[in-house]
């Protein structure tokens, strides 16, 4: 019999929420406890798991909780290490559930664990850069930390004043997600940092990110670090191992919110992922108008930069520290994928019924605006504004990175201009909103 306790952090305190029980993956079901449901400030773990008395089905349970786990090589490595099948999400979740994305914690009944931070030497950071996903998996296993996605990544604590890195243990929270360069995708770290800097210059809300250079600028000696938007360090934060302890903020990606398994994060023919995302914001956001416009801007930007991997797990909802409000989370995992020949030119979800980035045009976005329920005039005006500022923002971001010593960024800039959706705009132009 499997029994896992589920807790969530609210205002810095861990609150018991419910349990997952069953004989295995096939019948494991999550259920809120009566005590939690009766509490006046109870909040649902997910849009897809509303407060109710009855347990949720094994399928609905798995779609949310499996969505907390890494994919790909890291997941297979963790499964091998604990001697279970990689489809056994419950065992992997128990192993990695101390520090998930968001504010959820998974533990066995009565289980308690200390929290601490261990300094990470510059040599370990260099190994992470050089060895990539294998080293990040070692750190994930060592810290029992769960980060979603298929790329090798690890959660670390960064002390900006000392410029020092720490590995969280037990219940300690990380502050940054660190990803290594990908040997099959040249310039991927520079690509992501340039994409994020360009997004910020286009008015997209992003977490702070930076390149960690562990050598002399060689591509296999740099890492991409991004500040976790689901962590918050208050001015009066208590200390842990001499460091300010971060608060956890709850978040869920749109696959979890929509009740869709990670295996279906890319839209199939006839799907409606974009419309469903807007529907969720319209129904649950504390500021639905603003968040819908932010989501629209981000979708347009992903098209311009050529990010065909912008699937629904790369968009999220962020909850307030008291769990009583929901907003669209800052943008993350923005990369120009189309600069790589081995990457698809099909968008992760359709825009106005069109999947190929080469066929998406202004009319496709006009149809998409209608489908998601946005007013055509405001949607297409924002589309035109994003198109008009993109190239300048890209150039500005490239110049800023070059000043940091990454001169090869100009080559990446040209690759984006020649392969992203901005290429279509340069060829065909846009109406600048006059006819909308």
C-alpha cells in the first residue's frame, strides 16, 4: 500500500493538504483531508483539482503530480538509481518531492527532515558545465530536488553578494535553476540569454537570468542561470545555514491546470491549447484582462524569436504567497529553436489553425485573436507593436551580451533574424494596426 502526504507552503509555513493512497500507479488517488477542506483559507492545489470531498481518479491524480517531475534522461537516471520503472511516478516523486517547482512537498507519513545548504565549489560548477546532464542528475539525486522538463538542470541557492553557490539539502529551498550548455545545440546558453534579454526589451515579464562562465568563455564552460520566480526572499527572512531562507510560491504549468499529461504537452491536430489557456486566465486570474494581453504578447514573441518548443508546460500560473490569488507567471524557457536544423518548424500549438512557423502570418494571428476571445483591434495593435520593436530589441540585447565578452552573440542574432518568425515579417510587413 502506498501512502504519501501532500503539503503546500503558505506564507512560509507548510500546511498538510491531503494524501495519495493506492496499491500502485494504476489506482493511486489524491484526496484532500477533511481538516484542510474545512479550513477557511483552504485553496485548491490546482485548477484541475478543485476542492472536493471525494478522491480524484488515478488519471487526474497522475496528470498533476507526474507533472512535477523531470522528463528525459534525468527521469530515466533517477528511476534507474532507485530501481523502478520510469513510469512509476509515485516512487520518483517520493524521492524528489522535497523541493518541487512551486510550493508542494511530498513525503511519507510522519517523515521529517532537516534543512541545510552545502557550499558548491567552483570545481563542481565547472563539472556541471563540462559534463552536462549527467552531473546535473547527480546533483538532483543528491538534493532530492524535482524540476520539470527534459533538459539537464539543477536547483541551487545563489548568494549574489558573495557570488557563491549552495546545494540545498532536505527541505531547503533553491533560488535559481541552472542549466548546462547542450553539446548538440551550439550556442544554446547564449541563445537563451539573448532570447530572454530580447523578451524583456519587448515588454515581456521575465525572471532575472545570467550566464555563469566557469572558464574562458568557451561554449562548454558556461551555464545558464535563472532566478526562480516561485521563490521569494523577504527582508526579515529567517536564516538557514547563515543564508536568508526563501519562501516558496505555488505555481502550476498549463498542462497541469488543463489536466493534460506531459506526454501531450504538444498540441495534436484539432487541438485548442491556446484557447484553453485564455479560458483559464479569464476564469481564474486575479487580473484576467491584463494577463490575457500578457499571454498574447508572449505568444507573438515566441513566434518572432522562433521558439517552436513553447508548449503548454512552458507557460504557468503563479499563486500569491497566501494561495488566494492567481496570475500568469513570468516567461521562461525562451529559446530560438529554429536556428538549429534538427529542430522542427512546427509550432508547439497552432496559431489561427496554422502550425508551421513559415505559414503563420498576420491573418493567422487575427483568426487566433477571435478564437481566444480577444478584441481584434487591441490584439492586432499589440501584434504590430511587438513586430515593430523586435529587431531593435534583439540588437540591443546582442550588444549588451557582447559587452560581457560574448562576441559570438552577433552570429546568433543573425541566425534568429534569418530563421525566426521575424523573417516572415521582414518579407511581408505588417499593417501596424491601421486596418484593425
